[in-house]
C-alpha cells in the first residue's frame, strides 16, 4: 500500500506539466483512465467473486500512469509526424 502511494506521489510532477501544457484535455484523460481502471477492477472482482482490492491503489496507479502515457505518446507522435498540422492533432 505504501508503494502505490509513493508511485502516485512520483507521478505528480508529470501530471502538473501535462495540465500546464494541455489543460483540460490532460485532466479529462487522466480521470477517465483512472475511472476505467478502477471500475473494471471492481467489475471483474465482482463477477469472479473475488475479494475487493480497490483500496490498495494498484488500479489507480495503473489508470493514472496509463492516462499520462497515452496522452504523452499522442502528443509526441502528433507533433513529430511529417505533414501533420498542429491544429488537426488537438
């Protein structure tokens, strides 16, 4: 449990930069990623009648990191592509 809290703390600088550069799109993508990760973990634990482990933070870290990676890859690929104008990528 302590490890996941440390991971969330380590992702704060990347989140702040993403929000600074990309505003509400970054916030929305991170929130959706975390929501889907936590929701899907809860759903599958319910369907397979397993013990709920949502409080440990693993799904939250997975969704958080996934949101940041997806957004950074999209932004990098979009701005570095040949023939791609910036207004079409956003």
